[in-house]
């Protein structure tokens, strides 16, 4: 299936990018950005995840079915987060009768 | 002895002998039998805990065991039955054995992984068993925090590790099935020619692969908090206990469909075979399995209506819960429509299938009561809930399992079970079941809380009825255990297709040859096409 094999150079570059991103996460942790600390850390993490999936796990060159599996998994994570936040973000929004 | 004179045909059971040929086997059929032996042991272990619970509940006082012991009993009952019996029950035994055969494959896609998944279940089981012998666990099978992370002085860690390991067994089985269904179908076996048993297992596998990792993560977080006091769930450490319930039920509501979907697949096969008609609305029944799997992930909050979950989220989850009932109802109506003008015979598997339909319907409809916010506040954490899920899990899933076991027993072992005894035990189980669990609906509605062993005297009559039913049920379960083992030696020799069924598994000898089929089957018909079977029967004589 995956006749495409990336060159060693590509792998090294991706690896370097991952290391840089890790250093960036560490560096940002020392700066106080208020609530944005989390946002920045997560954004970097998502980029790293994409690099690993697309290059190291060959999703870039895989079949539609493989991509569907990846997409499905992300969607399920989305369900978990969305529905949990549906509770968390609306606590106390509606009154409880009799209380 | 005619059989002795004939050279014995080689099949998967006599192809090799010795303990090593079993413990290192990569044959999906033998692995299915290994699983069968394992889960049977766990079933009787879980049954022993249930027996003690029911005996304790004979009287309003707590006179047999202390409160602490009682807490451990219902916890160990739930943990054993759910994680080590029901989750693996049909997929890992009947699914393992028959899914490849039904699509005309020689084995699962990853035979070694299949063996590994059995070992994982055994190792996980041993961890939990160790915890039980060492002193037990008392958190309930639900491990609610912060009790499980900060207060319980019992063997939470060993049990959780056991469930964690067994979870990977479940994930690997699901993965194996998905890949097998995608890549190993025989020529001509298109998606819409697959038996509904296979569709049901496809849907089940999706849940196992998508849901179980979340359970694993959740249990790890519990361990982190319990061992290293990292604040995740305990408010005293800055955590949120309701977060645990979200994570736990994100897996555990879909998990109830891991238990029931395979049983629905079995029932589809049985209903079709014993009314000699294709399943009415095949496509609808196939898709309803998949939609149950997907919708099942959107309703978990119905277990948390009184957990301080927000009222708005409660309304959303309540609303969505009603949707899951639609595909379930589609199945029930289509099975019933299949019976219409069918040529029905009342063999034992069919009795179990009828039992399933009736009891699952009651369990499902009471699920709708519970999904209704206002009613749930009244009956949550009472025996009404206990009755609800036992109607589905015992009345539904175990009936499906026993029905399937009888249906395929001739194929698995090459022997028939004794029909008279089998019918008697099916009837005993049905009566015993209803006597055990119907009174629990009333008890719960009247206010008997679950997980208590001391109760007001006015509840005693109903509790005594329930315990009486449980003893009938126990007898009902012992009889098949005895005659099935008996039949291995003394049962009538089974022919290749004793029921005149249509699946590919019936087109090969009983018991099947080592590689299932002497030559790869080529599929030219839809599933459940009885005209071809009739022709074959006429040809053979
Ligand atoms: C027809 C769809 C179903 C609906 C709408 C439904 C609804 C519910 C609700 C609302 C509860 C929570 C009750 C409470 O704790 O107050 C519940 C509990 C439960 N249900 Fe169902 N249910 C359905 C099907 C099933 C199935 C198919 C199974 C099992 C195979 C099942 C097993 C359970 C279990 C084990 C519990 C109790 C969990 C616990 O707290 O220990 N349910 N159900
Ligand atoms: Cu549920």
C-alpha cells in the first residue's frame, strides 16, 4: 500500500521539529500568559500530534480507510470533551426546582 | 459400533493432542473453547457471590454478613460478571469460533493476537481474583471517586489493574474482528450478504476499540490519585469527582451494548433458522446495530442525573437516550415480523430467542422510564435499576449466549445436546429469572435502595420471592452445565447441518476441519436464502 517512503532527511527534519516544539513548550511554561498558557501548550501539542501521525505513522500516504479511522478516533475524543463540557460549562445555569 | 469401523475424519479437535497444543494454539476455534472454559469459571464465581447476596437478603436484619462484607460481595459480583464474564461472553467464544467461519475465512486476521487476548483476560482475571482472595474490594463495580481513590481500605489497585489488563483483551478482540471482516471475506461475501451475527459483531468491535481505551485511562487516573495523590477527582486535592463519572460512563454505557449487541446477533440467526425465513428488513437490522453503537456513545449522562451534573446536560442526555431505543425497537419489530407466516419450530435455541425478545423488551422499556429525568430522581439507586439491567443482561444477554451455545453446540463439538433436558432447563431459567427479578421492580418502586443489606420489614416478602427465584435460576443454570458436558461423550453424533440453517458454518463438517473449509467457499446468495438449503437437502436425500 505505502509505496511512498519518505527520505531519511524528511524524518530527521520532523524529528528536529518535534524536539524544537518540546523545547518551546518547556520555555512557554516559564512565561506567565494567564489562561493562554494552556492554549499555547495545547496548540503546540496538537501540532506535534499531527507531525507524528502524518509522517511517522504514514497517514500522509495511507488509504482513505486509514484516514477515516483517524478521523473517527478524533471525533470520538471530540464527543467525550464536548459532552463533558456541556455539563461543566452549564452547572448552575438552570435552577433546580424546590431549591 | 459403526463409527469405530470408519477411519476417523481429521478435524480441529483431533488434529493434535496435549496441553501444549491447546495453550499455544493459534486456531480461532480452540481459542474460542479456551475462552468458553474461562468465562464459565468466572460465571460460577460471580454466581457464588450472587448466592451469598440473595441469602443475606432473606431477612431484614444483616445477620449473615457484616455491612463491610456485603459491600465486597456486590462489588465482586459486579466486577466478575461484567468484566470477566459478560464482556467477553459471546464475542470471545461464539464470535471467535464462528465469525471467521460465517464469512468463509480460515481464521481471524491475527491469530497470534487472538491467543494473546485470551492470555490477557486470564492474567487480568488472576489479578482481580488475587484481590478477592486477599480481602476483596468494596467500591461497587463503578469505582466512584473520591471513595475509591481516597477512602476505601480495600484492594482497589489490584482489581483496577486486573480490569485494565482485561480491557486490552477486549480491545484486541475488537481490532481482530474489524480487520477480519474488512479483509478476510470469501469471494462473493459482500457486506450485505453477511449474516447479521457478523454485523452485530462489527458494531460491537467498534465500541470495544473506541470505548475501552477511555476506561483504561480512567483507571490509570484513579491509580495516580490513589497512589501518588495527584488531584484529579478528589475535591480535597483540587479534583472533580463528577469528572470520574463522565469518563467512567463514557465507556460503561457503550459497554452495555458490548454485552447486548452480540446477543442480538445470535437471536437474528436463531429466529431466521427456526422460522425458515430471511430476517425481515435485513438492511434495517444490520444498520440498527451500527447506529446503536454510535448513538450509545451520546447518552452516558443518564447515569448521572443526580450526580450534580448540570440540569441542562441532564436534559440533553435524557433526550438523546430516547433515541437509542429506536434502533433497539427496530430489531424487536423486525424479528417479530420475521416470525409472521414462518414455519416455526420450537427447538431449544428458539425458546431462548423468544425469552430474549420478551425480557429484552421489558428491560429496554424500563430503560426509558429511567432515562426520563423526573422518574429517575425517584427510582435511581433503587432495586428498580437493578431489575432494569438484570432484565437486559441476564434475561437478554445470557439468554442469547445460552441460545447461541445450544444452536452451535453440534457444530463446535460434533454432538447433539439432549433436547428434552435442554427445553426443561430453558423453561426453568425463564421462570426462575422472572421470579428473581420481577419483584425487584416493585421493591425499587416502593423505595428499596440498592446496595443495602438491612431493610424495612415490609419489603421481606418480595425479597424472599426474589431469593426463591434465584435458587430456581441456579438449578436452571446447573442443568445445561451437566448435560452439555455429558453430551461430549454420549450425545448423538451431529450431522453437518442439523437445523437446515443457511450460514457458511453449516456447509462444512461438524466438528469443522482444522482450516474450517476443505475448499474456500464461493458465495452466490444473500444471507438466509432457504431455497438453496432446501435444494441441497433434497439432493442429499
Ligand atoms: C434501551 C435503552 C436503554 C436505556 C434508555 C437505558 C437507561 C438507563 C438509565 C437511565 C440508567 C440509570 C439509572 C440510574 O442509575 O438511576 C440505566 C442503568 C443501567 N443500565 Fe440501562 N438503559 C438501556 C439499555 C441498557 C442495556 C442494553 C443494558 C445492558 C446490556 C443496560 C444496563 C444498565 C446497567 C448495568 C445500569 C446500572 C449501572 C449502575 O449504576 O450500576 N441498559 N439504564
Ligand atoms: Cu446507560
